[in-house]
C-alpha cells in the first residue's frame, strides 16, 4: 500500500453511484469508461482508502456491461449508465482500454472475487471485440481493438485472443504501410489517440515483433503529424480526415505544444523534434491514405500560412452523427495578432451550418459542422482546384438550398476584399460570374476564381456575405422554394450527372505583391479551362467528363472527373499525371520501390514498404523497413554507411555516427564511419 494521502475526489464524483457524473440539458449522465479511468487513478495512488473506493467504482462500472445471453452485443458496455441498450459499439474498446492495463498494473491489489469478475468482464468484452472486428480503415478504433486484444489475451493467457491480436496488428500495419499514412489521415484528435494507444501497446505487449511494430507505427503517425505542424503558427495544418470544432478553429493551445510534450514523455521518439526544428520554411508534402480508391492529402507550408487539400472527403465515416468532420480544403495563417486565422470550405444543404447535435445520446453538445457534399481536389504548392457536388440531393427529402461555401472564420481579421478591380466596402456583395475574388488578411493573400456552376433553379447566387463573425463566399447550385430533385436520383431514369460547383484557389505571402489588386490581377490573368461534356441520361457504361485546368507562368494544375459516377479520372500538373505517393517531402519519403533518397541520404532495401527521414543539419537519419521477410538493407548517409545482411521489420537510427537498430531480425551488421550503440531484436525486446 502507498503511504501517500488518498486521492482527492473530483468535484463531479457522485457518492450515490460511485461514478463520475455530468449534467447536460437538465439530465445527469455517468460514463462507464470514465469510471474505469478513475479506478485506474485510484489504484495508482494506492492507499487503502483508494483501493476500497476503486472496488466500489469498478463494481458500478461493471454493472454497465451487457451480460444477458442472446443480446447481439453481449460483452459491450453502455456508453452512459442511463442508456437502455448498447448503441455506440466503440464503448467496449474504451472500457477495455482502461480495464486491461488496470489488471496488468494493479490487479493484485483487488480482492480475489473482484479480480475474477473483472477478468470475466474482459473476456466477454474481447469476444464482442472479435465479433465486431472493426475494419482497418477506422484507425483510432482498430488500434484499440489490437491493443485490447493483445494485452487482454496475454493477461488471460488465452491463445485464441493473443493470436488474433498479433495477426490483426500485422495485417493493419501491412494495410497502412502499403498505402502510406493511416487511413484516418491527419486528424488532430484521432492521430493523438492512435499514438497514445500504440505507445501503450509498445510498452506492455509481451510479443517482440508486435512491440517493435507498434513503436514503428507510432513513430510513422508521429512523422506525419510533425510534417503537418506549421511552426510559425504552432498549428496542425490540414487537410483533416476528422477534426472537432475546437481543433478546426484553433480554440485550444497550439498543437505544437502537445506534440513536444509527447516527445518529452517518450510517447514519440526524440528525433521527431528535428522535423519541427530543422526544416525549410517553404515546402510541399504529399501522402496517400488509400491508393486503390484515390484518397490522398497534400499540404503546402509557407512562412505565414499552410494550405492543405485532400483528394476527396473521408468516406468511411458514414454515421451522420459523427462529430469529427472532414476538412478537405483548409488554410491556417498568421495574423497581425497572436491569433491564428482559418479558411476552409464546406458543402451545405438547407443552411445546416452551425448547430447543436449529439454524436450519440448524452454526448457533448458541441457545435459542429456537417460536410454534406462530395469532392475531388488537386493541389500543387499554394494552388488548388476544388470540385464539389451535393451528396444526398437526390434523396426524397425536399431541399431549399444547396451551396459550396468558402469561409474566413473570423471576419474581423479581414483587411480588404476585392472582386475584380472593385474594392468591396459593404456586404452582402453579388460576385459577377467569372470574376476573381481577393482577400487580404495580415501577412497573407487569398484569391478564388469560381468555376461554372449548375443552376438547379433560377439565378443561383454567387455572393459574399457576413454571417455572425464569419465571411462567406457562397457558390449556390440552388436557392428557392423547398423541393425534391428527381433529376438527382441515381441511379434513376432522369439522372444526367451531378451538378457542378467548385473553385480555383491560390494563396501568397503579402510581401510578394505590391497590393491586393496586383495579386487578384495576376490570378485572374491565368488561363482557366472549365469544360464539361453535354448532359446525357445515365446508362451503364456512359461517362460525362468534367475537366478543369489552370495555367500560368509555365505551371499547370488540372483535374478531370466523371460527372455521372462522380469518379476521379486523372489529376495532373506541368510535370505530368499525378500518382499516389506514400510520402513525399524534402525531409522524408516512403515507398515500396526498394530504393529511397532524401537529399544525399539513400536507403536500399527489399521491395517492401519503407521510409527514410533525413536531417543532415545535425547528422541524424532514420530508416524504417516493414518487410514481412528479412532483406538486405543499406543506409548510406554523408558521414558513412550501415549495411545489414538480413533485416526484418525495424528501424535504423544514425545519430552523429552512433547507430541504434531495433528489428524483428537483424543479422550481419557492418558500419562505416560510425559505431553500433545498440542492436535489439524481437527476442531481446520481448
């Protein structure tokens, strides 16, 4: 027992329920997952009083598990004690994520009877996890599935669970690395979750290959996060697969602070600080989340802003009440104050703008934004083309408006607005078709050229408006009486393709131009081609191409889609057709070609996924190899070389000549210009 004082009770502790309570809309709620977390804290403090209270808290928490035979979600938990049935299938993952480490670290402190009950609860929960078998696309939940199953199986000594956990981890790692970044890409909320979960797996799992792999995947997600953080603002730059309101609108401390804390506490490796501290002021980053279905992301960093675009919206989260929404086009920028400005786009039906919705019953009543459109986009540096269309306009629900919007989140930060050669003094302002719109905010300039739009009514507006504290550019497909859209039912006998809506956008440093007008004139002077094939009634095999291209100063950016199927056909720049790079940046690259170069640093390995990070300014280099089978590996840096005759999944770190290797298998190490300080294999790390 600890000789410390008992843990102070939190103000929301309810002595009648022995759980933490929350008031919302006049009702009281108790979350089992938070009770389990509180029990962990009590047992960690460890006084006799803490242990006694922890047993009561766990007893109350276990009462929230579904234990009735025949229930389709036997073993899952209620999201709230007050719920009547299991609704949120993720509840079991959150609860087990607390219960399993609790038993690993403090189980012996509990009474024998309660130990047995918690173990049985974990067993029931793991059976439910196995039945659900969440897909690899749901990154933050699948890593919880893996971690709960691996650690829970080891705790219970159950080979079936253990084998499932190890195998699912390897399968998820292979699924992710053959594409590039995690499928649930670049989420300020969920990437942090995934890193914390993988860190726990890497710390506690007994299986050597899984422990090494977990550390590698945690570092890879951390590398993506580091490359997206914009040091001048301290913000995590988009695009985001999922982002809550507080993250999207910078209503929290700068993400760079939390990232550095992850490094300081050991969740992320120390070398990742190099990606923040030693990098070009201006660079372009591309990654791929799903090469088969064309899900890629790109981010451009400039001294005063970061602009990010995804090739399409995240389509694996179809639950209307998921609060973490995608941001397919987003810019963060410096201002003349310490505040960070935000510009983003959305497609909106019936002005569903900001509203109070729960993700499931009794969850946070946070104001959120729904993405009600589909998109295909392309970016090259500070230029982007964004193509939008409504997602569900063909449903039988009547609609009164449908529009894409570009939003400057804080109207008060805007210095000047220009439309063509006219300075906008008053809003609302009707934008003439074909006119370029320019906005100046502090040290940055932003310009938009709207594309031709399909008018599903009469005189669909194109206008600048103020709403609350925001500035909007509204690009309407429809504004009029509430009606159904038979012609948008697909497949259907009237369907002739999705309505067109979109824009070309460009950002620049304000110091690069004499004034806002100059920038607007330059953007307006580019050659914009916007061509769509004539309407044709849908029939299997038919296509209706829509092609958009912008060219200026010898640089070209283009995209073509099929309006009937809303499928991407191709994207291109002046350099040629764009592919789906796993990771491309001046600091790091990933591929499966067997050879990767970053500056003067070169990695040669088997034709299996691998990535290379190079920071020549301080002579630190990291190579990661995900080979299922061991392969020869050679890392050549300006100061020397590391050669391994047979290396399995693992990493090689060169730090000023000190070489550290951690790999599932490692045989025949030869080093030139440096020395081995550690070489750890799966057998040694287990």
